[in-house]
């Protein structure tokens, strides 16, 4: 991508590749989310529990960003 002189140049997207990448990325984010949720079921010190809640919160934010980017790129 070239941003010379404030002009954005983009290559033509291969929509199938983008869909696969988004799917793969969502799968990985889902694994992080699932593990954070499982860790919350364990007996953790309060600080560790708060960290798992933060991981869960930020992972959900990442999922929303992925959804928004996908909607923008593939609508």
C-alpha cells in the first residue's frame, strides 16, 4: 500500500482470500476467548481473575472490529 502525497493506493482484493483470512482470524480469536472463559471457572487469585476478564473484554472488542472491517471491505 502506498500513501505517498496522501493518496491511498490499494490492490484489487481477492474476496475469497479475505473471507478465509477473516474466518481464520475469527477462529483464533474464538480460541483466546474460550480459554479466558474457561480460566474464569478456575479458582484464581483476584488479580488473575481480573486479567481473564480483561482478556475476555478485549477479545470481544477485537471480534467487533473484525466484523466491522469485514462489513466495510466485503459489502
